[in-house]
């Protein structure tokens, strides 16, 4: 027999708020210098040209321009273009 009462429902019920991770600006979108491009845990997306990385792996634009996501050696990278072309 159980020594304690089954009180599972009162011990459950905790949940944390979502962390608002993900892309903040999309492909060929215009951004200002300092804009956050991606919030992430670890480097799912790697920094390319004119993109900096914060201590929590947040990617941000170093210059104003257009966002470009691309694959490089099987890894997703993001760079900032000064004009809208490729």
C-alpha cells in the first residue's frame, strides 16, 4: 500500500515563460547597426561578414544594411550586405 497520498496535481503546475528565441530579422530585411538578428542558445546560426556575436550567442549587425542568410560548409551563417543585391 502507498504510504503517502497521491497528490501529484498539486505538486505539478510550474512552467517558465518562453525565452523569445529565434530570428528577429529575416532574409533581405533592412537593419540598422546594432540590431539584434538572432537570439539563440549555442550557435545554430554562425556570424558572417559585418555580424557580431554576444556572450549569450546573440547575433547583431555591426553596420546598417540588408540581412542575408546562407549555407557555408553545411552551417547556416548570416551576413550584412551594404546593398540589397546578392
